[in-house]
C-alpha cells in the first residue's frame, strides 16, 4: 500500500511497506529578484540502501524544454545560458538537492524539475514536482511591528523583517533616525522560514517627549542597488507636562489699572492636561486660587501692584508648574503725602524740597514756581528713584518778591498716561524757624502758616 499526502506547497510520497520510494520535497514556486539569486530548497529519496556521493548524479532541467541547467557530474553539458550561474547546495549523499540560480534575469522565469541517477542501479525524474521560479524587479516590502501607546522613559523593542531567497546576498535593514533618549540597533539576524529566509532587525528604543509624533521607518537595501521602505510607524508617547508657561492672553497690548486681565496656562504634554491649578504670591506667601480651575485665570479690576501668578498643569503622567508671571499694570502718577517743601534760610530764600511719586511708566518730576515762566534752578538728586517710584530732592535759591505774602512751588509728576501737579505754599512769618511743607495740615514757619497741599491731575488721551 502507498500513502501520499501534501503539506502546504511541498508534496511527499512514502511507501507504506518495505522502505522508501522515489520522492522529492520541493516548493511549488520560488520568487526571485532580478540581479540577485534564488535558492530552491530540495530533498529527495530513492528505493534501496543509501548510496555514496560518487554513485549519485543530480541533474536539474527546464521543465518545458528539457534543457539541462545543472549536472553535478558533467557541468559542461549544462545549457550555455546557465554556465557559471547554477550550482548544487548541499550533498547528494545526504539526500540534499537544493539549487541556486543567479544572478537572475527575466528569462529565468520558468519551471524546473530534478532528476537523480544512481550508477548501476536506476534513475528517476520527478516530473510531478515542478518548481515555478517567478522573477520580479520589485523588491519585497519590509514589515514593521509598530507599538501601541508608549510611555516616556519606558523601553520598548521594535522589529523590522523582510524575506528573500538569496542567502548569499541578503538585504541590509536600516532604521530611520528619530528623537529619543536612547536608541540601540541590535545586529541583524536571520532565520529560515518555509522555503525563504527572513532578515530581522531589532531596535531598542527608550522614548522621550521628543519621540511623540516621530515617524519611524525601516528600509531594506538590496545588493542589486534597490531600496524598499516598509510602512511608516508614527510613535505615540505619553509624557508629563513640560514647558509650562503662564502668559497674558488679554489684553494683548498694555494693561491699565482696573482692566480685566486673562492669563493662560500653556503646557507641552501628551495627553493634554486634565486639570490646572492657579497660585498667587501675596503678603510673602503662596496662596491657591480655588475658584480658578481651568487653563485660564481671570483677574477682574486689576490693581496697580497685583503680585505674581503661576499655574500648575497635570495629566496622567505627572504635573509641572510654570515660572511666575508678573503683571505690568500701567497707572497714572500719584504724588505721595510724604512729599514736602521748606525754606531753610530767610535771608537767601534757599528751598529744600522732596517730591515722591508712583506711576507706571515711572514718572518724571519737575519743579516750577507759580507765576514764573522759568524752572527752578538748583541741585536736583534723582538717585533714589527706581522701579515705579520717582524720588526727586531739590535744593535751590529763589528770588522772592518782597511785596508778595506767599510763595508757591509746584511738583509736576508726569508719564505718558497723565500729569499730576502738587502745590506747596508758604506765607511770610518772621517769628519762627524753618518751615516744612506736607499734607499733614498747615504748619507755621518764618514764612507763616503753610497752606495744605493741592493736587491736580491732567489725563492724556490714549
């Protein structure tokens, strides 16, 4: 009894009783790339005892024309178009009959059969097991196992693979460059599959935030000069918020005292932040603003010195906070009550004055005399000015009109929003010492009682 069965593309026949018969194991087809080679895997068996290699002759034919393309004992009988392009791979003594053809051309797309001859015994051609060689000029496409969602700092391995039929000239696999904390390409490996070889390249990747959205490619470079890229693999990497920034989004130009100010919290993260917190530095300590939970902070009727604000962004991977943002609020000059003016020498009419004003931009301060077209000439000291505060001291000699009973000096504080004027008035009184002017109320001096300070503000159009 004979039992025959087929495994995928390989057909084998076995004699059920009494030993082996004539059989061969070959694929039904074998792909080949122009300019490279093809290996046709082959194993055979024959009746009777095992024979030494010297008594065996292996022959490969074109199935249609019966042309010999390879003869293990008489290579010279091979058809001219196959000379030096065909050889047997393995040993006939071990029942190995694999054939290599290469370099391949379009004319090699034919069917091929194997024949074995045993000296003094028998010979057999396996006509029922023809191998169809298919020639293509399009190299195979590598496959890439794209990962799912990655996490920053968690290592992952990616595999690129491509199949071929020419182990003497395999393709070289190369990974594209991407941003990552670390990438290590392992040496290329190979394994034999069903009738083909597979080249494998493994990339060990330690993803970073910069890896998110990166496109990874694997390219197979074949010895015939052709390159073939596999499908793109777009990386998705989850990472905690980075580069958290609090910026003023409204108003876009200048912030004026009393405006409503919107501060936005921006962060680079994936996935986007699911919650935001806002903090305010006031009275020397940090305060949480519990009513503000979104990515925008609304400050109604902003004051002159609003303090510092910052935000905290959080997602499933972690949290981070921004640097403080200090609001630059513009406001008109304001002359402080600490300002004063006094006469320190009745004979020389020497004035000694101090004017302190706040404003943003920092105001300039000038001194004049009421009713005079000329500014006061004297020593002016501005060394204490800084930030939003202007501090100007004045020491000057003035010409007193002996018929006048009052003397009025003006402090003018001005920035591009408005101008504020404060008057300091002295009356003649020769019964006491130096006169000091302030807004604390009238004071008596050699020029008589000081009139209370008068403040006038002139607004400039914006």
